[in-house]
C-alpha cells in the first residue's frame, strides 16, 4: 500500500480517490475548496492538507485531477505546488485533460527533480469514475507507467501505455474528436427520425445491433429524444477539450474540419444556455421539423 497525495476532488477526482482509499492506500487530499476536501475525508478517512506542497511532503505517489493547464501548473509548479516537496524517486500521475505541451513540460520538470511522471487522462465520465471502470491512456516511460498501473487498477477497466510523455494527452484528443463526430451524427439521425414520424424505440432496436451502433447511441439516444441532458461530462468541458485538439492540430499539421465545425456547434449550445448540460445537448441546436 502506498502513501498517496490526491489533488482535486471534483466529480472525477473525488470518486477516484475514494477507490484508492477503499483499496487500502493511505491518502492525504487537497482541494481548492477546503470544504470539499473535509467532506471527502469524513466519508473515506485520510488527511486534509492546506496546499499541494503539504499534501505531497510524505507521498510516494502524487495524483492530480484538476481542470485546466493553468490549474495543473499551479498545483504542481506554483509557489505551493506539489513538485516543490515531492521526494526524488516518487511518482506523479496526472488525470487532468490538458495540453500535450504541459504534459511534456511536467515530464521535463519532473526528470530534473528525480520525479517520474505519467500523463494519464481518462475516459468514461462520472459514471466510469464512480464505478471504477475508467479507460486510461498513458504517456511516459515504461517503468513509470508500470508503477502507475499498480494503483490505477483500483479504478480502471482498461489501462494502455500509448507512448512517451504527452502521448496520453494527444490520445485523449483523438478520443474527443471521435465523440464529437459521433454525437453530431447521432443528433442529426434522431431529428431525421422525428421528422419522419418514426417510432424512436423501434428505430433504436433496428439500428443499434448493426454498424451504426455506438456507446453514445446505446446510452444517449433515448435521453436525447426526451430532451434530457443531465448525464455527466459538460459542454463547457467538451469545448475545452476540442480546443486542445484543434490547437495540437495546428502544431502537427493535421486537418480537422468536422471537429472545428462541431466545436462551433457546441458554441451554439452554450449560447442556448447549455454550458453545464452533457455533450449530447448538441441535438438542441437542430430544430424539430
């Protein structure tokens, strides 16, 4: 069992940290909102720290799950950041979805301090975090990823080492590019079926067992038809992720016309007040016939 510092106890981080506590690891937690950290500690045990640096002082492993590049930079390299106190030979695992640039930067910063780093963004949403069934894509050295897998097994259904530092983040971008395209197709198909006055349940039964089947269809067709969009990963976060993918594409020369279009469609959903609705709210911008 390891001494783990966990930074960021939001809708993803809180459940992930909970699985680690249940697995028997000793946790010290930090959250920007101290009340959330105290509530987590009351539920799972462990110690609450007043800063990332304090949380990391005695840790063998530091795990972060925050919001943006700036948030990640602050909790690692800031004045009270975890890298200030992490021991040589310790392991840093980041589950935030951020740019590949900062993932590579943290790898270099870690190496200079004797810290092993793994960029490990996750897929599976809030339900995957709560059920311990996340898919994790990892960038970093083979020894670091092998060590990270030992603890990540507590909350993952699949862990894949996809390449060197930053590769985890670029793989997550691939994931989000796929999701955006699938959801736009699903939204158009649903509105087409409604315009044709088809029985939506019968349509789902007919097409969900064939080549059109997808996780999004299985889990969002019926809720989209009900105009229900309270199922986890928010539009605001999807726009952040697609923005990262478009930024990386500008750097590596990839062409992402559909992704750019879907990103703007999500901007339309934001204008409709759908910022905190889940990503299937993409269908809202297509009016019913």
